């Protein structure tokens, strides 16, 4: 597989014939392209909020196919157990519960149908979630392109591109869409410690698309901004509260603070499925804590930190809405005050 361009691979897919969830093992990138074929879902080992939603749809469909039930009541009970199990795997990304709730509605709204019919409808809904994601990302890219010009410098954090979705990405959608139209951008990629998604993933996919790409350590972002090389910051999101506070990969809030200081617009790009209008502020978002070994040992030939040192390793942080110039969705760009503009976005969606 190593001879193929990474943009030709789907991050998440379904093999219905063999009852398998197929995911790209992004822990092996960029050195090795390997697809994992999963039959039993023990953990949802997928990154990227939209991709997590797609995997949830396919995953619960595969789980439903394995349910042994003779009547609807028993099927629904076992379906809900599988749903809750999957829903517990990633507490921060709202797309997980959004997709699982959407799949559950298929079951509950078709109680008079046979179980094989319900399984067919679940399959169609899971495929629809993926197909809609492609169109959603394209539309996010269209709106994002209105914020930048050919030749602009863009700084991004983590990976919110093709590898985090089904195609185009969210934060990188304007870049990939612009490339399709012959536009050129200079993209500065934060390495994104401790899992290095910017270095391993964003740089990998941007180079594959022929983008002028520069990798920087996270602590170099301020200098790059001071140099005048950055016209806009584009980042993705795992959950957005109704007041516009945005949760994204750890380190994002620091980038936003620097962008504010240097007068650079900071934009959050994501689908409406990532916006949680039931959550008032970012303070209510549960932040996933990751193993300390990611900081002390991962990527090193030998342990880099002394034994016994305490490690604080949150997977995400929250960027306050005051630092965000706009939230780019598939239904338009929300601007402050977000309590009103996000409601308008959902009115358009309805």
C-alpha cells in the first residue's frame, strides 16, 4: 500500500460482506499505511470528530448485525447496550453520541418492522452519515475559502484534514478545495505534542496534495506569527458550546491567545454535528485525560523524563469564544455574539 497517495484512502469504511469496520491505522503514519479490519468493537480507536461519528455509525451497525434476538424488544435492549458501550469510549467528541443517537432513532422509529428490515435501514443510515460528511466538508471548505486569498499563509494545529473525516477535512477543507481550483497556500503545521498529529498526519496529507508545507514545533508558532507569515489560523473542533467556546486538541487555546495578540484572525471550522447547543459554555465539556507515557516515553528511543515525575496530559483544551473570529460550518460562518449566530446557523439547517 505504501506506493499509493494517502488521499486515496478512506480513514473509515465498512466491509458489509465480511461484517468489518475498516479504519486507517493512523498510529503507523507516515511511515506505514495499514488498514485495520475490525469485527469486534472493544474500543473506538479513531481520531477526528467527523471520523469518530462515521465509525460510530458503522460500528453500531456491525454490532446490531451480531445481535441474536427473536423479537423487537430484545433487539432494542441489546442495541442500546451496544450503543452505551460505544458511547463511553470518547467523552469529548460530541459526534460520537450524535451518530449513535441518530442510529438509535432508526431503530425506535421502525418498531413495527422486522429485524432484517431494521438492519437494512441501519446500514443505509450509516452509509448516509459518511456520504453527508463528504458534502458537509466540501461546504465548510467553500465558506472557509471566502476568508483567505491565493498565496496566503495559514497556521493550523493538530490534524483536521482528510485523515480526520471522509474527505477534505474541516480546518484543511479550504486548502484542499483551493488546491482543486489551482490555488496555492503556505501552511504552517504545529507538530502538536504529545501525539504529533500535525507532524505525522497534517504534513503527510498536505505534501500529498502538493501544498507548500512547513512543520514547526508548537513553541515556534509565536515567532512565525511575529514574522508576518500567517494571515489566518484554521483549526478544527471536537465540541463547540452554545456560547462559541470551542474544544479542540490540547494547545489550541494557546495558539488562539497568540493570534489575538498579533491581530491574526482565528477561525474554528467544523460541522454543525460538532456544535452542542445543550452545553452553555466550554467549562461544561469533559476533557479526556491521556496516559502519562505519551509525554515521558512515546517517540523516544529511551525514556526522556525521570521516573516518578508527575504528568498532566489532557487530550484537549477549550478556546474561549472571545478569541474566535468566526466558526465556519456547512451552513455558513457564525460571528460574535455566538449565542445568536449559532442559533441562526441551526435555523438555516432546519
